């Protein structure tokens, strides 16, 4: 009992000393009383004073850093950007070769607290439009709430950052079935407005075995102030990491959408599977997506490989990509074979060069291969 009692008093004293409302003089007086009664030693008191001084200094630093509510480059506000000028040479007659600005984006994000974050991501190419605009609160590793406009939890390739793609273009299936350039609802950059719960769980060693995301969205695409139908869309994704460099993912989507130029809402459902593996300088990716728009069944899949012939400098890449816009028609599937080289100058700059060989299942195929070169500046 004599051993437990002093330890209890010491714990209470320590909590009082480190309390938010405690004043410095009260802390010092309390320490002196504990020393006088022999409940703690002078060395222990000095250690408590030292720890409190460090906490006080850290708080002063934070207050000074945020005295104007903004701190460039800190956790409060981080500025980054992406610039991708591109050249395209078309084999198809009547289509002009051209330079364009594929992407020109500015990103502002940060942490309001250790748990509360935000992001505002704006596109300036062609026209100014909001890409991402959301806030998120992380309760724990397994539970984070995100509200606003952001990427839907569907498809691995959709979720990969534009600056981290191994090819200039995404696959046909992702472009047509994940709210991108060829989707029936138009191009929403794979994003929507809604609410999402996400996180990771089942930790082993230094990694989690599972990641998940499930969200409820308008289903009208991005930058649409109101929902254009009476339904709310639901999307969910689960990723399994059985090995450190091996990922398997599954995605599911159920919703309603109004086709571009249409007035009537129709079913817009999807599901997909994907896998990713890296082994040293080699990376492998594969993905399958099935979609239903009204009564039309569609699907697409791809496999790709990348290999650094010069580590962190030169990467060779190859991709087989196929898409069928209507599975009841036997002459409309498209195949794209892509070969590419990525020249990585440093962590901010990259030159990507791709050649796309296209083939369509049609009675009158056309020569429509494409050469692309894109310079990327990401900071």
C-alpha cells in the first residue's frame, strides 16, 4: 500500500501539472509541495518541468506559425501544381496534328488539425474549373469521413494521380465507364459530389492488409450544384494487400444517370477487378470493368507492364487495352496496343512518349494510330 499511494499521488500531480487550464505558478507550487512531502524527488520534479517547458515551447511555435492562419509549405497550407503540355500526331485523315495543354492545375491542401484536412484542386487548361474541393476528418486509421467533391472509390487506374500514370492516356474502359471523357454522363474526371467513409484495417508488421472506401454521391458528375435526378449513387471499393508489393482490388457502383444531351434518367451500374504488382524495376497492372447503361452491356480490360532499363531515369512500358461499347454487337470492339518510353529527369520533370496502334472490329477499319509526347512539370 505504501508503494501504490505515492505513485497514485505522483500521477495525479502530473495530470494537474500538464492540464490545459493549469497556470505556471500553480504548477511550480504543486511540485514544491510534492518534493517537501517526499512524494517525488528533485530529479523527478526537474524532469516534469523540462517536459512541460518543451510542450509550452511547441505551443508557442504553433501559435506563431498560425498567427495569420496561413503558413506556406507547412501542414496548414501546401501548394503544389501540375503542368502537362502535349503534342499529338494523328494518322487519321482529316484530323490535324496539334499541340495542346493537356493539364494545368494548382493544388492547395493542408491540415487544420492533426485529424482534419482539406484540399482545393483547380484546373486552368481550356477553362477554369474545380477538380477537387473537399474536407476530411480522420477518427482513426479505419475511419475517415470525406465530404465534398473528389474521386469516387472505383477503379485503381481512376484513383492513380495524373502525374503518376505510366502512360499519357488512361485505358478505354476507365475513360468510358468511370465518369471520364467517354462516359454517357460526360467527362467528370472520375469525380462526383458526395460523402465517403474510408480507411484501412488489419495491420500486420508495418502495413495494413485491407483498404476500403464506400460513398454516396449525386451521380451527376463534378461541378454540378444540384442533383439532376431523384436517386443517389453508391460506390464501394476494397483492396487486399497480401504481400508488400502485391494488391488486389474490387470495385462496385450502382446509380442512375442522365446521358449527355438526354432528359431521362437511366441505370448506370458498374463493377470491376484489378491487380498491381511490383518487383524491383518491374511493374505489372491489370484491370477489368463491366458497365450497364440502361439495357446496354459494356466491358473493357487492359494489362500493362513497365520496366526501368535505367533505374529512376528511363522506363519502357507496354499496354494491351480493349473495350466493347455494346456486347450484343460483334463488330464494335476496339483494341489499342501502346508502347511508351518515360524519361525521368528528376522528381519534378518527366517526358513521356507513346505510340498507340489502334484496331477496330469493323468491316471498314480506318488508319487512326496516334503518336503522343508529353512534358510534365509537377511540383
